[in-house]
C-alpha cells in the first residue's frame, strides 16, 4: 500500500493529496490563488508548534515559507523534515 501526503495552499488552505513526500509541490490552486508552493500539511503542523515566545513580532504577517525558516531556526523543524 502506498502512503499519501496532504499538501496545503499557503493562501486559502485548499488541500491536495499526493503519493510522494517532499516539503512542497508547485501547482496552480483551483480556488484562484495562482501558482504557488503547496506545503506538506504535517510540516505546517510542526511550524505552528513554534512557541509564542520564539515567534517574531510580525508572525501573523509572515507567509508559510517564512514561518518554516523560523521553525527551522528554533529547532522545531529539522532538515530531515524538509526532505
């Protein structure tokens, strides 16, 4: 049985499922958000576990890719998570 992974649009949250594991997939969103990197859902969950005290003041203004960098810096996300 092949495992599948969910990827989420960074703009609207639209999700797609793929049978391969990569940090993100580049695709056009069906909801009209344009062409962007859909980020793997389990990676986004880890990003959201960055402690409030470690989040920059502009956390709410950061896009998902920038939040991944913060999570990486804070040790919440590791390099194997990005493979």
